[in-house]
C-alpha cells in the first residue's frame, strides 16, 4: 500500500511540474529575435547593414538587447499592453548601470517613451514600429 501511495505521489509531482509554463508567458513574443531591417519611417532608408548583428530576446518579464559588435548587452523589464511593448528601466551588463534612453535610441531604435507598437507578431516574424522607425525581426 505504501509503495502505491509513493508511486501516485511521484506521478502527481511529475504532472504538476510538467504543467508549468513559466517560460511561455508571452506567447509568440518569447524567444530570441534577430533584427533583419531597421528602416527610417520618414525617408525609407535602412539604418543597418548586413554586417550589423542586433538581437533581442524576451523571457518572462525581461528583455535583452544585444549588438554583437559590443562587449556588453542591455537588460530591461517590459510589459505588453494591448498592441505595445513598453520598456521599463534598462541596465547595461556587466556594469549594472542604468542606461540613458538616448543610448538605446542610437543602438536599438528605442524611442523616448520606450514604447514599441506591435504591427505583426507570429512564431517566426515580428514587426515593431515607433513614430520614427519600422523594425523587422526573424525568430531563430
């Protein structure tokens, strides 16, 4: 009888752990994305070249911004509200210092209000926009 109880308890624990989906909290947004296009809305000109390697990752409530030509990366908390991604405070890692928004604008097209409009989002493609830019991403 005791062995049956232990087996049932073990099965219950495995089932409970298997039903947790903490890593998939944001649906299609979760995961790692590569920026494939950064276009100026007013002129239509591209602001990145094929050699620029800009990546964004979303997991739980944390967003990571990274350019492979830089030795550090940026971490920000974020919220998804209606059709927008809104960034909170951003720090640079490994220095752990708060980053000014103009630095994020220069390297990642983050607007002053730290809000990106979600124009398109699927499990493989994402388009974000601001008043000044349109950003295209592919999931990898």
